[in-house]
């Protein structure tokens, strides 16, 4: 039984919903769950699987499909082994040898079954996969498929794999899922996740950016602002005796190695290098990552990235995003923003500077798409000076006790 983590009502309600829908005989096959990044969707799914198998799943095998970036399937498997060690967790190769047995949970990397190249299944292995699925069906095994970050896997090859399992239910989970008429749909409210203290209460965009200033190098200007904010955040953690070291994510355009080199030089001039452990890089073709990167008191202050950690990566001390790349898709923006929304200790501190996160960008296209995305998905505090209107107001804690005395005046007496 999963009992090593704190229970939140919104997570329990989602688990109950999934149990009900996957037990019902007249439920729609596909169940889509939209959950803000930081809501604990992995924990929700682990609790659901555990409860389902304990109560009703005698002949059910689970298939847990994850995107390839960030080794998410390994992280999810390890998380399940930590929280529910009694469950039968497997990787794909194990299930291809032993078969897809009732009560098992097989974690699969999408790239392993859908892409050609060194990480792809060979033709013989691919045939064996479908044979093992067919054998499980003959043995009376029913499948339930979980598709983590479902928006990344909408390809024909992905559909072929899903269809082969002929699953009783398919559970799709994403922060950017859309409601579809022929599917069940469940949405976890962002307000509930904020109320639980799991994610930041708001997002600052371009705090301190002077829109009128003529800027020669955007990365130099933005990195100075980001480092100033990082130091301010660190000082506030220290003041309340919380051992958290804030991390700055720097996201680059595709290609443009000269920009990466320029940023590395700028950081070095500020005293931050790979050699002293203050800078890490995580890209598809280069990775220098400290062992303590994801620790809340980890030593790196800056992480250089492109798309490799847009999903499936958890580092709750990440508080600031410097966005240098061109505008990507709206979904990608939301996923990347999710990397800086988690609260490092799963609670708010009662200080705005620690309970908010921060984005810096001079990419006009991205900036406009970002604002549109934030309007749809997040509470946002906009700080674009006169360029943009503040759309939402947040009452400061010190003003919450302020009251006004109500007085009535008889206007007839004033004639």
C-alpha cells in the first residue's frame, strides 16, 4: 500500500475517478487526465495502479508508456518501486522474455518501440513484442495502458503499438491535454495544486526589464537580471533558514552553437564555470551534470538546456527561466514553464519572492505566445512595464488586514 507520501484531496479524488471509470463496463475506453505540472501525476498514477490491482485487477497487466527524453520511464519505475515496492515493476525487455503477466506493470520508453536507430527494437524483437502481447491475450490477460505526457506520442507507430495491446482502458495524462467528445475527461484544478503548496502562486515575467533600453546582447542583459534575482532568492531562503539553492535554467535556440559559447563566456566572467561546478549543461549531444543537480541544495547555479528536459525532469529548486530560443509550440512552452513552478519543499513560505517563479525573455514571438498560454493555464503577474497591462492583481500579505468603515449618509438632509 502506498503510504510514504502526504495525501492531498485533489489527488485522492482523481484516483477515485480513475478507479470508477476503469471498473465501469460502459465507460469510454480513453480517459484523459489534465494535470498541471507539479500536481504529482506520477504519484496519482502509482496510487491508482496499486488500488486497482489490490481490489479488482486479478487478470490485468499495466503498460506505462513514457516519452524518451529524460529517461522518464526509468524515473517512473524507480518512483513506483520506492512508494509501492510490493508491485511487480518491469522494463520492456524483461516482459518480452517473461511475458506480460497479470499484475505486472511494464514501463516502456516510446523511442524504443517507435523510432529507428540504435535505441530502436530490431525487426525480430519487434515481432517478439507483438507475439508476447498475443500470448497474453490468449491467457486471458486484460491490459490497461497509461500514456504519460500523451501529447508527445501522437504518431502512427505509437498508435500501432497501442492498438496491439487492445487495452480495456487507455489513460492519457498531460499538463496540456484537451477535452475530446468521445473520451472521458478529468481536469485537476490549478487552484487546488496551488492551495496544496505544491506549485508557485504566480509567475513574474521580465521583472526589471527596461523595454526602452537599447540592448546589444540579450543574453548578457538577461543573465545579469537572472543572477541578481537568483542571489535575492537565495538570501531570502537563508534568512528563513531554509537550505535551498535556487537554480536558473537557460534555454537556447536550436543550433546556434556560437550562442552557447557566448553564454558560457558570460557566465565565466561572472564566476560561474563547469570546472567550479556552478554550471551544468544538459543537451542531446552534450551532458555535464553534477550528481547533486536535482538536490534542493545542489551546487550548480545555472543549467544550460534546449529541449532535453522540457518534460520528465524534476528539479524543484529551479526558480528562474531565461528563454533565448525562438518561439516553439504552445504546449512546449507550458511544459518548460512547469520546470520552474514546483515548490522545493512542497509548501509555500509566505514570502512572495519565494512563492513565485520568474521568466526572462526578449524573444518577441515567444513572449506573445507565452502570454497567451499563461492566460489559459496559469495565474500570471505581468511586468512588461508599459508594453503590457497587468491582467491580475495579487493582494500583499501585509494588506490583507486592511478594512474600510462603512458609512451611510441621508441625502435628503443635504438639500
